[in-house]
C-alpha cells in the first residue's frame, strides 16, 4: 500500500520565485496536514484539512503561504514569493478518523526547500 | 496554539544504558499524547501512545502526569539502533485531530 507521496523531494530556488509543493495522501484518509521543520523551530503545524476542507490555518506564517486540497487525493502548498527564511523541510501527513485516537499521522518523506 | 517543550539534548549514552526523556505541555485541553521517532533526514514515525496509566512496549515505557502536564519516555538497555531524535506530541485540541510536536531530543547510543 503506497504511503503519503510528496513532490518534489528537493527544491532549490531563488528568492522571489513561486514554490509549489505537492502531496498525495494515503487513500481513504480524511485528514491531511502540512508541517514545516527547521532546526530552530522544530516541527510546526501549518494547516490541516478534513474531507478537503481547511480546518485550521492559524499556523500558516504569512499571506505568502497558501494551501489547497481540490480533492481527496491531492493537496498543494504554495509559497509566493519565496524568501530565504522559508528554507525548511515541508512534510505532508495524513490520517483517518480511527488514527486520530491512536495518534498515528503517516508522514511523507518531505520536501526539502532551499531558497537562495 | 500552545507549546510542547522537551529536554534539549543531545543525549549520548553507551549501549545498555537506561535513558529518560521528558516533555511538558501547556495546553490543559490536550487529551492525547504520543512519542514519535525520527531518524536522520527521514520522516517522523509513531513510536508509542502515552496513556494515563502508563504503557510499556518492550524496552520502552511512556508515562503521563496530567497534574504536572508532563510526559516521559524511558528506554532501557539502549541499542545502537535506538539512535534517533524522539519527538513528543500532544493533541492540539480535545478533538485530537492535529498534533503539536516538541522540537525533539536527539539520542546517540555508542558501542
């Protein structure tokens, strides 16, 4: 069974460019989460969706960040314009209604973003 | 959003040692707590849930103290393969739909 799939795995871009990160959750999972991880701030929750609807986006750092989930099998996190301080590993995770009681979020391998 | 705070680490221990990690949470509404393990340059994976009564899984024991808002993880008889970063997590709300993570504590087990 395929896990959470993220793309790209690595992205190097220049300041001011638009960055789009993509995520395919595990089939049948109804929750999708976007996290960002840096050495300084650890693993931060940015936004999460339930049944494709954004539930809490209070962790999104600025208006430069936006996330969408047009259907149950796809989500994007977009940064426009990107800045060097956005450099981080961005993780997508998914879970099902049952998993929230066990605490199991299934993470993708992450997208490592470097903004020069 | 409330914070989850962990021992900064790193912990460097020899094989066979017992090591304990601590974590505090500030959101008293949190009902669920977990430990995740993250290997270097990999994604986090669930290690174990933390129950009020405490729970044990082989060499790993997790404890919860709601009065002190404190969670612990004890690893006995450390193995080289236990070297990783251990992340404490608390449910962001009573519904338990999202998790807030601590920054993690790095463990290095040496021979």
